[in-house]
């Protein structure tokens, strides 16, 4: 039996074991969060360069020296690493209204590629202020 046109396929995939998972998100506050596996794949950098391809809608992250003026620092939290990408997102007009998880982040050479077209929303709905 063929599916009717009104059905939509879930692109998120099954939940992977935490030890194997590469989990990268970007929040409405323009913070990119990397889990331990993603941070290690990138080479455990202290800072990164952020690049954007407008035509392909891809963010590329490459390790950089923290001494460079255009490098974004990578800050350790309790269980993840964060990059404040607000100036980058403003510069390129990237607007995020809910937390997005990158489905298939790719490492090529020493760069991490994040496709904004291959994301799923993982953020809850916004709460009303009282």
C-alpha cells in the first residue's frame, strides 16, 4: 500500500547510545553546543573560525588559535562545549527561533560542516511570561 501525500517522514532517526552520539545544537540565543564526541572530533580546540556558505546553507567550523582576533572561543560547560555565535549569525542574517539539532554533522579534514537544511527542532515551546 502506498502512503498518501499527507504523511510526513520523521528525519530525526532513532536515539543513539550517549557514548556514540555526536550531538550538536544551535539555540535561539545563537549558542552552538557540542557534546564530548563532537568536541573531540574537532580536535579539542580552544577557539574556532566560523564560516558560512550562503548558497549551500552550511556552517563550517574549523579549529583556530585563540590569539587570532576573529576566532570564537570554545567554552566548557558542565557536560558540553559552547560557542557564542551571535555576531556570526547577525552578520550572515541567520535567524533561529527554536533549538535545532544538526542531523548529520560531517567532519572533513579538520573542519566540521553543519547543514542548516538538515536539522530537527528539539526545543520546547516558549513559555508565556507572567
